[in-house]
C-alpha cells in the first residue's frame, strides 16, 4: 500500500480515500472479493468484522462480500437451533439483521456448497472463501440400544420444533415418560419444550404443525440426567431459572444427588454463575420439602448418573439404565457399579453438536471441524491452503456462546488481512456476475430483499393468529422450503 500526504486526489482505476488528510491507495485495482459460506452468527459476524477492520475503514483495502446459506432464510442456528420461548436470545437476530440491512454485504440463500456450488465455482469468482457452516448434527453416543425406536438426537428434535425446512412435519410424541441425556443448555431447552403445555408456546413463533404435535403429547414426566454433580452444571443461570416459569410443571430434585467434593466447593466459591445456580437449586429443594407438588407434569433433574444402556422390547425403547457416579475429589467422576433403571419410552441425547464434512475441504472426523490453524484451512500435511478460511463452530468445535464467536471471527479475519497481498487470484468479474452465474445454473436463490418479504409474511401470519390469551401472535414461522423460496422471490 502506498501512503502520501495531500489535500485531495483522484486516480482513475485506483481507489482513493481521504482519511485525516492521508490518502491510502490500494495496490489492487479492484475490491478483494470474499465469499462467506454460512449465514448464521459466525458467518455474519465474520463478514461484519471484516467490513469494520482498520484496513477497510481507512481505505487500505476495499472488500466485496457475499454470504451464502443453504437455507432460504438467514440467521442459521439462531433461527433453527434456539428454542422458540427464548425471546432474549432470539433478539440476537436483531443485531444480525442490522448488519445485513446496511447493504454492504450481499446475501444469497437457498444455495448449498457442495450441491449448487463447487470449490472451483467459488475460486473462479472469489479471492478468499470463509467457511462458517456451524455444527448441526448430534454428537454420537455409543451405548447399547442407541438405535432403538424412541431414541433420538436432540438436534433433530430442535430442528423439528424450530420449523427447519428439511425435517419432517411430524414428530413421534407418544411417550408419557421421557429421558434427556445432557447437562447443557440444549438439554434444558429440549426438556422445557417437552414438558411445557403447547398453549403456553403460542406466544412464540412455533409453526402450526409443531403446536399440534405438542398439544397431542401425553407426556407426564421428563427426566434430565447429568454425568457430574450440581456444581459442574454446564447450563447458564438464565436457562435454569426459566424452568420454573413453565405453568403446571413441577421441578423434582433428589437430595442424594447433592454431593460435593473439594473441587465442587471451590467452584461454588469462585464461580459466580455456579454460586447463583446452586442457590437456585437449593431453594427449589427446600420448597419441594415443604410444598405439595400437584402439577400435571414433572421435570426431574438428576445428577451423578451416566447412561449405560437403553432398554428395549420389540425394537422400541422401554427403559433407560443409568450408572450412579461419585465425585473423585477433583471435579471429575468415578462410576460406582450401581445401576438404576427408569421406565421411559423415549430417550433424547443432548450431549453436544458435531460438524459435518465439506466437499474438498480438510476435515477432522474426531472433532467434527475443518482442519485449520487459527482459521487458516490446512491440508492433510498441515500445509496452509491459500485463500481458504474457517470461522465459528466448524473451526473450533461446538463450544462457546456469541462472545466466543466474535473473538473467533476476529482471529480469522486478522489472518485473512495478513494474507491479502497473495489473495487477488480470481478473475475480476462484473458486479452482478455471480447473480447471473446462479441464474445460468437455474438455482432459485433468495436475497436480502427476499428475506424482508418472508419476514413481513411471517409477521402477517402471526397478526392473523391468536395466542391462548386471544392476543395476536408476533410471528408464525413458514416451514416449507418451496413456500419460503416462492415468498422470498415474489413468486
């Protein structure tokens, strides 16, 4: 980059930006073209951080960014992975919406990498490609009976109740007693949705088919199992407290689960979140001793138990065998060899998400991530692949919340900008070249303008519907992919 002091200057064929009387002249005669694969929080934050980088703000680099998503609508896991009764977390969409509403980042929906586009297609049009495809599948659990009818992955259930376009419209909600394996936020989301009365979810955006399915559910008891003790819970205080807000649902705790070792005591003393959650649990336990529980549904919280086997008859789940654990003094657990059987008819595993492999991109099948070093994609020999990057859960694994996603994206963008001198490799296209390319392939892609159409349509569906109190609903989500595409495209 050349820098010189001047009052004002214009150069034909080069970008010139006046910044505090310094003129920064890009060495490249065109913008750096960047494709981001995935329009969830990781992809949108990555694109946003690039646009706000010092290099871009000062004019040292000009960028043109396109975000692609396999779904017709943006926002990824926030739209299709967060429980509908989480309005505060859903509010993240507002922040993401503002980023794309600026107009300096283009959105192409209903375009799937590996199906509609190859790596060669992207290389032909973009100088850098950032994969932010997330982790949408359930982590495996290798125990006997895991494949029985009635054994489910929590991620699949979440996709169903969130109106994911690629999942069936029905879900087999036939069990009276259900087990949920896991001690994280997803486990609590699943447990809360299973135990809540369907009418109480009408204030949310749940699709009509989900409401009808939950309305017919015969569930009476939902059991949530954690391998470690209460002081090692992985959910957040907000998630825990929300359990108490469900109408006609009693929370059931077991005093024998409240065991603590030195590491537990230290966690409760030094970790503010742990201290708050333990206070909440102990308060519920005391209330349980003095107040009669009369709700029609019960949500049981179990600790210090590990899944040993899912029991079956005639190919269907009829029970769950758990092994009791004890604390090892350092915050870990040891199996006791004591087993407890629970007569449940469905088991949901919520033990984590797992990223899927992408065509032509290095993949770590043990961690479920793209092989990378700090966001730079590497090949099987550990060599950096020029122009390819990763961000979000497909980069680091399914851990961390929005704050982690932002810092993670910053690391990737920092390296991309460090590499920029060697990234101007794609032919220079016309501004609308990629739209024309998608049209030539017959791909019915959606745009940001199309999202506004779909957004307005879903809000209109909500206004025409009523919740249990007779009030208009804020939104009713459209589920069918073709319907979403047609609405978005004005067809």
